[in-house]
């Protein structure tokens, strides 16, 4: 993956399309002479210079603002040249073409100016920042998260991760693991005193404090992952229960067609909304029913509905209060509930929503009121309670905005693996004669799990997946 990471790269760093300003970015280990040749004058590092960039015939391509960043004081850690031009796609492509052309030419001494200058791959500038220790891996991921942020809370949290707040918490935890690991490994040199030594050093107390630290960080990491990934909410139920009306009510717009005709919704309709800054991907699906008279289109819609349900973080099972005492309807609801129980993981909550409370005073009669809500998709009654319940069932907790940072599912998994090794280490310490070599190994694996978050211990395949999701020019 990193075989070409020392070759010079160039890319348009602004989004495709027309705009007032567009940026072309070049990164290389030795860029000053090339910048001088391209710009026709020597550039003072970190100082903006207004000048023309000309083609091979001496004709001006555009008047640009050129800024030269000398290594290591640049985004990538290498020499970087940025050309801020007018934001037309043709102008920017001409500037890129001129740079590639000039790099391939040789001067009077037959010396290549920038051999092998090539177009950058997605995320390659940030990848070089990581390789040159300008950013750790968690901070590099925060760059993409800041660009992709869909809410104000997500943007602010990504900014905190980019500043290193999440990384500092992880490194504090890692340093505590290293200290305990060194203590255990030191006792291996004194086998006759190892038990007393560990007791005197309060190894068990250190593990307990590590567990407390882990719980605090894990809770905030889960919050950050929710903020980034959002919650996938699937609305399911029989035809005419009000699923499309509920989607429209939550979204505040007429997104799905609503009619009294059964089977109106034939395909998946999705809308992303936000509650307390958390993105919710709400998905309306075809009504679930087992009827041999339905046509092939509706049959495909029902199959797609079950496929969406299988990928849900939360399922909203919508019931019709006005048909609660209809024996056939109740039997069909029970069949759907049984299928949901069989198909879904026990970790995926199912909220039972009793719709049409505006025209019925009946209650759900459930023995589990925590997972049952009455509402009216038509009038909006009960929607706020539903919003708060959705956040609660996925573990979202309101914290001050200054306490949030962006995180990813892989960070949650790494912390989970770290805790598994720590729990094994705790169990070993409870033994009368613990095997210290195995204890030290568990601590080493716990440390490696934390190192995966910041990139100090990562395989190239993982890095390839992370950086390939970036936009070109970043």
C-alpha cells in the first residue's frame, strides 16, 4: 500500500463543480525548486503571493494566490504548494496538467524537476500526514468525519477528535496498561517474591482503576460512534397501520404517499433526520402480510422490508389501535412479532407503537409499558415521547457539548477487545499462584488493542480501507 508514498503527488483539493475559488495542491519531499520554476519566482514560506501561472507557450492560465509550505510545517509533513485559482473545473484541470507537464521536463542540466509526479489517490495527503506523524490515525479519521458531518454536533465533535482529545484519552489509558505490564514483567525476574511484589504494588487496585477508566472512555466512545454513524430506524407493521404517516410526521415533510388503500408503499423510503444532534436514518417499508392474493411487486416490497429490518438498530413495530380487538388483525400482529423475535438479534430493540390514538381511547394492554407507546401520526401527539425513547433505547445520554468527541465503530470494537483482555488479567490475579507470563501477555494484547485506535499498531489493510474513504485532494 505504501510503496509509492514518497513520490510527489498532485490533486484538486476542492469539491467538483464551479465555485469562486478552487485549490490545486502538490506535496513532495523537495518542492521548492519546482515551485520557483512554476511560479516564475522564489516563494517565501507560508506567505501568500499573487502571480500568474503560464502554460508552455507563455500564455497565462490564471492569476492565482500561491502559498508554499516548507516541511515539516505543512499539512502532509512534506513540502506543500497550494495554488488558489478561480474555481472553474477547466481552469483547475489546466493547472494540474501544467504541473504534470513541467515536472516531466528537464532543465538545462538534464535534471528532472519532480520525477514521477502523479495524481493523488483518495486520502493520500492525509495518509502522508499520518505517516509523517503529523496526525495519529484517530485524528486522521476525524478529518473525514469533519468533512462528512451532517449536524452541528457532529462537526464540533469531529473537530475535538481532530484536535486530539479522543487520542489523549486513549493514550492515558494505554500508559496505565503499560505501567502495569512493566510491573508484572519486572516480577518475572524475582519468582520467589512475585506474589508479595504484586500485592505491595497494588496490581489488583491498578486493574480496578483501569476498569473504571475504561468504562468512562467506552461510554463516551459509544456516544461518539452514535453521533457519527447515526441510528438506523425501520418502521414495520401491517398495511394501513400508519407507517408512511409516521415517516412523514418524523421528517416534517410529505415524503411517502399516504392512502387508505392497503399496500400503497411498495418500496423502501428513507429520510435522515436529527434528534439532539444525533442522525436518525428513518426507513419506511412495505406493509407486512401473508396473503396469496398480493401481486409480485408487493411481494418484492415485503421481501425488501424484511431485509431492512435485519439491518436495523431499532425497529418501530406499528400497531393500529382502532383494530386492536379485530381477531384476524391481532393474529397477524402476533405472527409478525414472532418473526421479529426469531429474525432479530436480542440486542436490537423493538418499540411497539400504537397509532391512531386520536380516534381511539383504547390502550395497548401490554405488560411491558417501557417498550410500548401510544401516539398519533396524524396529529403529532406522542411524537416527542417517541423521539426521546429512540435515543434512550440505543444508549444515548445527554452530555454537555464540550464533552463530545467523534468516534467510529472500530474504536468501540478495539476498546471492547482491550476490556476482554483486562478481564482475563483480572481473573488471573485472583488465582493464588497466577501465571505471570500469561498475565503479561494479556496486558500486551490489551495495549495492542488500544494502539490500533491511534495507528501505532495497525495492519496496512486497515489503513487502506480508512484512507480510501476520503475525498481526493484530502
